[in-house]
C-alpha cells in the first residue's frame, strides 16, 4: 500500500536543522512510504483576500518545527493558517500528524511541539503521541546538513512507522 506524507518545516533557512530532519525522514521512510517536503519559503503572510489554491494531498503530515521564544515559528503558524482557513477545506481535519523538531538547545523544541499539539487539537488533527522526536544539541547531530546522529535517525524511523500504523488504524 502506498502511503504519502507531506513534511512541513517551520524554518526558512537553507541549512535548517528541521528541514534536515525531513530529509532524514525521506531516507528513513518505510517501504511504500514517500515523504514530500513542502517549500513554504515563498508563502506570503496569511491574507483572507488572497485567492487560495489547493492543498497538496497526503495521507499524513509531519511538522518539523524550530523553537523560537518558547514556541513554534511564525513561518509554521503562517503555513498552518493558509491550509486551515476558508475557503479551502480545513486540511488538518482528522489528518494523522507527527511532530518533530531540532534545536541547538537541550530541550530539542519541546515547548514548540507542545504548542503545536494545542493547535492541532483545535484543528481536529490526530497527532501521534509516541515516539517523540526532539533533537537537542542539533549542532552536533548534523554533518554538512545531513542528520548523522544514529539515535535521532532511529527515532525518526520509529515515528514514521508509528505514523503509518496510526493512519491505517484511522482509515
């Protein structure tokens, strides 16, 4: 069975650790699973007066968030607003979602991830609880933009497997 996942990185930096997590997810995806990374760098600030186009179709979503000021980024908030506001159908409704994040700090985006979980509750998304992927000390976890920390890679692999199994149970 083909399983498609849309990955959204809340960081706009070219060398983003969180986009790096999504690239690792592409490499580590179970057989039959594809992870497409959405490019949100050119998405304008949310404005209800701007005509919207469709949202990419996917069986599940991964949100990879940095942590800015104890929360998730404005870029992530803006992307969520674009795909969850009228006139397009609310794209997160009953969608399986995984959340991950990487930061230089020791907590590895824990606060940002908890804020995202609150937003996903409002949007009626189904966020998997375990395993959590919070990569602290990200400066040492990546080499030339590639996630090399084997523990983090294993957690991503486990999270993708859990996301796929969860999505199958929901369908």
